[in-house]
């Protein structure tokens, strides 16, 4: 348990950040899943839009520290490759 004033403040900050990061990761998972479904269905126009949206969420989450930049880049790369080859 935190004893000092600064440690207690850090606990509060971590709790807030955890909630935001959880929400960010959830949005990323949803947008990636939508993109994958549209790519698999063969709807290229909507799949491109969904891919742009997923890319935006992935890079924003990586920038804010919800997950690593390498993971975001890897997911974007694989989704783009999947779209091109479909």
C-alpha cells in the first residue's frame, strides 16, 4: 500500500490510465476485427475504409503507450497484406 503522498497520487494516476488503456485496446480489437471480416467477405471498398480506421486506432494506441509500436506496425502490415492478396 502506498504510504507517501506522491505514491498515493501515482496509484490514482495508474488507475485512470489503466481504464483509458483498456478502452483503447478494446477499440483497437473491434476495429481490427471489423477490417478482417470485411477483407474476408471480399468487400474491398469498405475493407479499405475499415483498414484506415484500424490503422488510426492502432497507431494512436501505440503512441499513447497502450501497447508497443512494433505490435501496431505488425498488425497494420498483416492486414494490408491480407487486403492486397484478397
